[in-house]
């Protein structure tokens, strides 16, 4: 996952910095670090707003959130343009317009779900009822790769269950986030959803604040560990999604033509800048040539360029930090003698463009395989036996997602049960759904989002036990 800086400090440096369009390197605006004093005031206001919000009837909160979905839909065009301008993903294809439709859907679904009290035990002597109460003020730390969609994942379930939210967008995608918060706040009561901006120290102060009861974070493992440290000061509950280095295994004999489109987008959605993208592909040695040829052929027809252009389907890397990291992994692969099966055409533009790159003659132990690339570079690894492929797929500190590709679904399911990941997809990758819980294993984090389980994660369970 993206390596957003996150530094807990006793003070916040009073500085500002520029946000750039990653396709053109044009300056979008100046981002200001929110001060400690401002954060304190926002949290106090959020506490007051939360008490009033949680006191409203549940049905009323649902209706208001459905109006938020309508507002997002009405403003989706302008917000998609902001995403493209600041994050870089194209308007076309599975890009900025796609992200905005996801924002609408992931608002509608939590608003439609119910989480009623539950009688967990009853006999002639007692009755025990489990209730789900709001936690209070939720601190949300959003990433730059899907800046609005992932923010919605954090904001809407929290509000649905009666909490207030203070969100810190990534310093790389501040302005598109601010624009969305403005739209949402045309519907919500005042102070229920607030935003702080700036670099990692702002997030460090927010998440360690004694009045924060829950932290929702999407980002890197290193930053996730900083969030855990910050939560020691307030015992805040945590939902951490710390990225993945997702493996995919193609079982022998796959009809590659039937699956090539899904394999490509499983790996290169959002230029590979997606936590649950396919980042390591294991292929049986007998099928290696046909798979690599098919991927190279498909990749050669996907246009890359400025996301604002209608013809662009792939865009730039979002920021220079990530651009440099990917280039370093490519150089390391060159140094060890990897086979560059395919390298796409880089557009003649100033921005942070890296063409789609397929890398062969690599294996576990090589950096390009072991490290999450978080970009448009896919290592393809040969295997001899299925046991070898499963072992290598599980050989990672991450465990967010994985996939198995086969025309034999029974065999695919047997393999899926052996993979160490929060979600294992069959003949698809990264296919998340607002009704289906999503979360990671191992160092990809803990806690889940989406669906009923996601609503439970932003509540405090409370049992009332009655003696009859």
C-alpha cells in the first residue's frame, strides 16, 4: 500500500506545501497543516454534534445518508474531474467516474442496512439483549490512491451508526477530498463531519487525541504501526487496512483468452495503485509462454496519457515518492537480469508516467516479487508444482487478497482454501462489494469494512441482562 508519511510529534510544524497534478506537474493549490489548536476545537465540536446525531431516530439518520448519496450523484461529474486533476486516474475506463459511482453505491448500501438489537440468550430465569451503540468521534485517515471512495468507506458507516467523523485526507489528494466533504456537508448537520489537512504529524496528533474513540486507517504497514502506537494513548478501537502484495495463481490449462481482460485489470486497475491489486502472478511452466504473450498483447492496446483526455485509459503514478520507488524496483530487476517481457509506450508528457511493464525470470527473494510495487509493474513467476505455487504465494508478510484462475472451479476452490488472505477470489481479483466484508490477514491489518460486519466495527457492543 501507499507509503503515506505519518509522524507523531509533540507539535505541528506551521508550514504549507503544494499539491500537483501528476499528469502535468501543474500546481493545484497550497495545502496548510491544521494546527493542534484547530484540531482540539474541531474535536470538541464533533463531540457535541455526535450527541445530537446519535439521539436522532435511526430511520432519520438513514434518510439523511440517502440524501448524501443523491448529492454525490448530482455532483459526480465535477468531483470526478477533481479526482483526475489531483489523483491522476483517467475519467474514462475504470477511473474517476468509476470511483464516483462507487462513492454513491457505498453510501446507499450502509444507509439501507439495519443492525437491530439481538436477543443472544433467554430462558425462564434471564434475558440478555445485545445492543450496538456509537463509539463517539471517529478519526479517519484516508489514502491517495482512491481518495474519495476509501474516504466514503470510512465516513458513511461511521455516520450510519451514530458517530461523528474527523477525516484527514492524504496530503497528496487534499483538494478533491475537500470538494467532496463540501458536497456531503450540504446535507449533514453542522460539525458532524469535519476535515483536517496536512502531513503526517497532523494525523499523528489527531489519532492520539484522548477524545478519539475509533481510528479507521488505510495505508502502508509502516504507517499502520504508527497508528497502533498512537492508539495506545487513547485506547481507540482500530480498523487497519495496510495494503497487500496479492498473489494470483493460474492453474494449468486455463483458457487464457477467456480470462485475459480480468487478469489485466486485476493487476493494473488504477495503474496498480490499489491495495488489492494482483501484484505477483504464478504461472505453470507449461503455460508460461501463452500467458505472457496474451498479457503482452492485451497490454499493448490500452492507451496511457493525461487522465483528462477521453482517449486515456491508464494515467500517471500519483506522486514522485511512489514514482521513484517503482523506478528503483525496475532498476533492481534490470540489475539481477530479469526478463522484461513487455514495456508499454510512455506518453510524451511531464508527469509521473511509468508504462505497463511485465517482468519475467524472477522469483521469490527478488525485490520486485517480495515488495509491493503499487504501480504498473507485474512480476510473472514460473512454477513446477501446485504445492510450490501455493507455498510461494503464501510467502509474504501481507495477506490482503489472493486469486486462483482455473476453468475447474472445484480445483480452484481447493487451492483457495490454502491461501493465506482475507479474501480469495476465483477467476477475478479485487472484486470487492459493499455487502461483503473486506479485511486483511497477517500484516495487511485487522478489522473489516463493508456490510453488516463493517457496521459492527464502528460500534460498541452493549449487553443489557435482565433477571426475570
